[in-house]
C-alpha cells in the first residue's frame, strides 16, 4: 500500500498541483528561472516561488515560457532559492496554492488548501491459476478553508476534477520497484530500433516506458538484441534524445480510476470545504505454485 500512496502523491504533486523543482539555484534579482518541466505553465499566468516546508511565498507573473525548462518573469525575484528546497507552483485565482500533499489524513493541517492521500483497504482474490487480483482502495481528499465560500468551493471543484482526470490511466501509477536505464542514441519518430545503456537493461519485461519532460510513450519489444539494442513492435511516434529515461515497471496495475466523489463541508481543526475521491487501483500479482518443501512430511 505505501508504495502506491507514494506514487499517487508524486503524480498529484507533479501533474495536478504542478509543484516543480529547480534545475538551477535562483538569486535575488533574477528574472529567469529553470524548472524541471515548464509544460504546465502559461504566459501571463501567476505562480508562487517558495521553500518546501515554509508558509511564505513570492507571487510572480510569467512573461514568457521560453522552452520546456525555462520561465521568464515580468519582475525580478526578491530572495535566494536553492535546488534542494526551492519550489515553483501555479497560483489559482490569484490567491491560492496547494500548501501540502500528505500521505495519511492528519487531524490537524497547519495550512490550507491541502490534499491528503489515505490508504483504506486491500482485497485479494484469485484471477488465474497462477495470479491474484489485488484491489487497493484509497481516499484522496481536498480541503480549503470555508471562509472563502464561493471561491473556495469553486477551487475544490476544479482541483477535484483535475485529480480525477489525471488519475484515469491504465498504466498509472508507476509504483516501486521498477528499473530504469537511458537511451544511448537519439530516436526519431519513425525508428523501430533503439539503443539503451545495457548495464541496467531488463530483458524480462514485455513492455516499458520511454519518457522525457515532454512525452511518455509505451513501447513493446519485438526482440532484445546484444549490446543494448532493442527492436520494437512499432515505432515510437515521437522523437527522443540520448539520455532520456527508459523505465521497466516491476508491478502491473491494469485498472486504476476514481470510483466516486463526494463534496461538502467538513470539520477538522476548523470548518472546511472539501471533497473526497474514492480511488481504486487493481494489480495482477503472479503467484507461481512452487513447493519448496514436502507437503505431507514433518
């Protein structure tokens, strides 16, 4: 369960909330910042720059999205931020940003808006003679202070919809353990031969991901050759570069989505607007019937 919750937190933080780490430190006076991925930022939109774990942030406006890693701001930054704790995030309605994404559902949350991810149940049943179906039920909650009323309720609705949409993917989430290697040569959109770092190549998997900051594609190998060469069943469809990630998932989730959602007010340490998404993830687990010792002897 824990690895699934960590994977869900990573997806929500990166793809819904759009919390981005820094590729380079920021110095006071800078107007250009370099982030992990700029593809979910828009020109003229508002962002906040802050240190992880702190409640204060600088509000800035994006002048231009220069490329997939670079933002140009309209005004200089006032403080210094390093790559270990510096964060950049979209600002919603000019006033709000998600202050934290928690694993678990703490009774007291110091700052709102906040998102919690709570593992509720796991069920197991036979799927085939050699595998079981493991179903994980998770509650994902969105909280915002009720004092904001209409804007707060609108925020809850939009953020909840974004979470539901983002988590509706068969191949999500990517849960540990998994193996990673990198492309050693550029790949065009029509190539069916790719070359990877052979030191971390896992030849046992029937499919894998190739991804960079712009794209993720599922690839199926026709055959594994020597020296890290993989022949694909079909071309990648988009170009990739040497150094891009190749990921071999170690767990197979084949049905993952939000089952239902409820909205309303809730009391934690104060009155809040909120929503609770009931999410499930279904995984196939191989259970090979191998006997390691005698079954009818002491």
